C-alpha cells in the first residue's frame, strides 16, 4: 500500500471537501503519518473515511472531523491547549504541531501510556499527558487558549467554559440523540461567551 498516496487522497478527497481550507492544517495532515497512531490491525485503513476502532469500545475521529476541529480552533504557536480525550494520539500530535503546549487527558491509562510512546517516536515533546476524568475541565493547567473535546457531551459544563482565557476557543459536540451539534464557544469577556453552531454530527459520548 502506498501510504503517501493514501495520505494525499485523504486530504484532497475527504478533508478539503469538508470545507477545511486552512492550508496550514492541510499541509500538516499531509505530512504527519496517521498510520503511526492507528492500531496495527487497522494500519491499512489509516486513511479511510471511517472511525477506526480503538480499545475500550472507543474510536478514532474521522479525518475530516479532525481537520475541521483544527481549522475551527485557529491555533497559534504560543497557544496552551487542553485536549479532553486523548484516544489514539493522532489529534494530540496535530494540536501539538500547531500550538505551544498541549495538555491531553484520557480516562483510560492504556491510551495515555501508548500515546506517550507514539509521540516520542514522532519527536513531539510539547505534550503533557494525564490519566483522569476531564469532562468538567482540567483546572491544573488552566486557563487555556483552546480546548478540544473529542467525545460527545450531553451538555457543556460551565467549568469548561470558565477555563478559557478571554479570546479562548472551545470545540465540543453537544447532545444526546443521533444528531448532535458541533459548537465553537469563544470567551469574549470575563462573564461573556459567544456560541456558534457549526454543523450537525454524531460522536460517542465522552467516557
């Protein structure tokens, strides 16, 4: 299998057509080897338009959704980012490439351990991994310039919004049915947030 061609096809046939037009995001997804983060049994599907199964009944996000998250958050090199739900570590690596520091939390210790190794193999050193429940946020490193929630939330905790810096951005998928709402929340003042509905999708609820 020609992985470089598959990676190119992923960007041009899946990610870009889903309105991901930020060239920095497209270039990064073109260059970072997604197969390095996929379970060995699914390596040949690393660039397919599917949610690849992981342990603990979890899945990787589809490539096009990963691209939209990155574009939506508009990361800059100095940003402090919180990722809630480390999973495979692929999105973690992408976030790290676009920002200054990533704090990534997962409730499953095996994910934290595996991703630590994968990031080291890719020489990515600006990520701090923790095992824990961050559905309400992660106070320890707050406030954040950006927060990415990689599982669905029945509702958005006020504590999460409160951990954004002024000007900070939060991406989350909120709802309980088969059609959920992807939202961008931007903190515009100490007690003021702007919520933008982005698109309808479905994500398994955050564990």
